[in-house]
C-alpha cells in the first residue's frame, strides 16, 4: 500500500510539474522570437533609409567653411547617427530573436509510449511518459 501511495504521489508531482508548462513556455519563446524578428526588420529598414538620406544630405553640401549650408550638414549628420543607432538595434534584435528560437527548440516537450513499472507484485502501466530535452553545454 505504501508503494502505491508513493508511486501515485510521484506520478502526480511529475505530471503536474512537466505537463503543459514547458510547451506553453516554448510557444511563448517562439512567439517572442517572431515579434523580435519583425521589429528587427522594421528597425533595419528605418536605419537604412535614414542613413542613406543622411548621406544624401551631407553630399549635397558644398565644401568650404563659408559656403556650407549648416542646416543640411548637421541634419544629414544627425540622420546618419540616428540610422546607425537603428541599424545597431536591429542587429541586437536579430540576435535576441535567434537566441529565443534556439532556446524554444532546445526545450522540447514530448509524450512517449506507456511506461511499464514493475512494483514487485504486478506490472503497472503508466498511461504517458513525459519527457523533456535540456541541452547540456
């Protein structure tokens, strides 16, 4: 009787601790990865457009201190710096998206075939075997 109670408690704790949580967490990571990739493409486009337009504005100014149109020169420089910041942030978002996708794929939830446990008196079949894959680095 003690063995059955201990076996039942073990099954309950195992199934409640691994049942749905990892799948939900994996789906959440995949969803976050997709959102980050979308944001990365948006910031990449904004950064490219602002950097190119900044270079165009800077190249339209004439050389020489007396004939420089400072509004175009400073505006173009600000656009180049802003575009560089957007390009850097898009690179960071691409890396974060890739990391979240790899982490979601590494945490895998699987339900396998029934497991048969020999309790000494008889063979007990557990309906499901819950497994989790955790990468070892």
